[in-house]
C-alpha cells in the first residue's frame, strides 16, 4: 500500500501538479477547485495552508475562525467569504490562485495568491417579460431557460462592436438579479453612445478660376439596435467632384443561437463619367470571447457598367462573383485608441469575372480574379501616452488574363485628404507604409504626426 501511495505521489508531482493550480474567478469553475481538494483528501492526503494570501500590494492573513473552518473541511464557505467582499466592491474578475509549494509525506503544502484585477462599473438594465429578441438570443446561447431566475449570469456589452461578449458565471456569486416579474441584466456601462454621426468636407483648387475648385467629403453614421434585434447599421456616403460613393452595412449577432453573426453589405459607386458599379455581399463571422481574433467567410457579387463616354479598350461591363475568407488577430490595448500592441488583418476575395456580361453570349470572356488585402499595424510605447506606430498596408488585384481599368484599385487623388479618398488613380497593387508618433490625450482623443510612403 505504501508503494502504491509513493507511486501516486510521484505521478502527482510530475503530471498533476500543473493541473492542481486552479484560478477561482468568474471565468473559471469555482467548484472544480473544491472537487480537486476533496479528491486529494479522499486519497488520504492532507492539504496544509497557513491562511496567508499574497497579493501585489499586501500580505493578507485570514481570521482564525476561517482557518479553523478550512481545517474542518469547510473550504467552500471559506473561499466564498474571502472573495465575496472583492466581488461586492466591483472587482468582479478577482482571481484566487492556489499552488503546490511542497509535498512531505501525506502533507501537501499549498500557498495562495490574489489578483483583484480592474474594477468594473455596472448598471442594471431592466426589461419586462418576455425579454426582447436580442436578450432571448443571448440567453439561448448561454442555455438559460426563459422561465428560470437569472441569478448567476452577467453579460458585458462591448463598445462599438456588433457582437455581445459575455462571461458565463456557472457557480458563484448568486447575485439577486430578479425582482418580481422583472429581470435585471447587468451591462458594462463604460460604453460610448450607441448612435453617432460624423462627417467632413474638403476643398481643393487645381488652378486659377472658379471652375477649378473641387470638393469632396463624407457623412458616416453608426446605429445600433434600431429595430430591437441587437443589430448594427453602418452608413457611409462619400461625395466629390465627379464621383459618388455609398456603402450600407447591416449585421445581426448570434444567428439562430449559433456563435456566428451575419453581415450584409451594399456598395454603390459612380466614377466620373466612365463607369459605375454595385456590390452586394453576405458574410458570416465569429469573434472569440477575448475579442483577440475574428474569422470571416462569405460571398458576394459586383456588377460594373461602362458608360458611353468610356474608352472601350480600357473599360467594359463585367460581373464578378466571388467567395471571401478573412480574419484578424489583435493584441492592441484599446481597439479605438491604442497605445501599445499590434493588429493583423487579412482578407481575400476569389471568383469568376465575366467580361461583357451585357453583350451577346459569343462576346463574353471569363477570367479568374482575386482581390487581396493585408494590413499590419503596431504601436510601440515610448513614454506614458506617447508611442511610435507603424502601419503597413498591401492591396492587390490578380488575374490569369488582362485586368480592366474598372477592375483595378482606386487610390488617392489630386485633393486626397486623409480619411476622404477621392480615389482617381488606378493601380493593380498598392503598398503603403505609414509611420509616426501618436499622442494619446484621453480615452477618446489622440494626436498623430505621420509620414506616408505609397508605391
């Protein structure tokens, strides 16, 4: 028997030790740690803890009464009593980590460390039964029945995002979130306004004379939950001398209770007096809980029409049907106003383009066409809210046959203003390197000094 116990000790020391380190917090199972304690004690081991908790700023010693309860196998109550004051004070992501220090005979000596994390400000949002569709969808994702009390779930609403991110509280604390027939959903209130409209107007003068004035500008609107589905709308209108551009995006989170969101995009552009196009696209995408990475797949179609004044040797009608695949990975400390970290974004469209789609059947030509997009941006902090940043961008159009001018990329223009691209220059490939200094004034403001290199 002693030999078997010794073998188990060696097995525990080399294989189970990493698994023994448990984190007690909202995003991990509270009771799995208790199960580990009970399992080890049922095997005849004695867990020895002196009641000291180490944190970044202090050393905490639990009371003699709590230590007595711990030794009397009331570990569940002790752990809850330790963590509850932090949770009630708003430190909802407090972590209590137990590690094995040594094993002597039947005694396993453990130590505890505490990390309170950031304080989270909460606000109660109420709805009358039954909950709106978006809450129903989220509750279905979490396997919550609509007729059961919501006593152990907190959902976080991320700012300026389509998806609702959430933390699943499977065990503790049992916060009273239900009163009478009204459920209270706790949301992160550190969010910006749901709806906003912004715009810019730019002017440029090519030569002397009133007719040589050119202008361009944009009007952009972001709207969330207009019809109660938790949906997101983005409308972008870009108008200038000789061109008009309109983009409309509509997205709905968690389609049919799946961890996927659906996004529909409509684009329309008229370029000078040469051609115009419409573009319809449907995408499905998923963002992980940490919001670090995103994957996207879908398909679309672009139809371009040549105008009478266009050169038929350079422009032609075409219909481009494609599949798209993309994704991104981000380690930025703040997606809207970063100071450190990096982000990688990559997308590819590939499909068949039919040139002369409106002509007779004998005149039609098929070609394989691919569009690529790669963007890498990195922020390197050098002093508090000051950082160097580097933004590398590549866009390209590739085909097994000649590429029409109205299939190429549109970049820049004579009066190109950063953020308002008039887009008059055509190119098959674009390489951009932007570097500069970013000064972060507050959570919502920044100033950047930069230099661009385009090829």
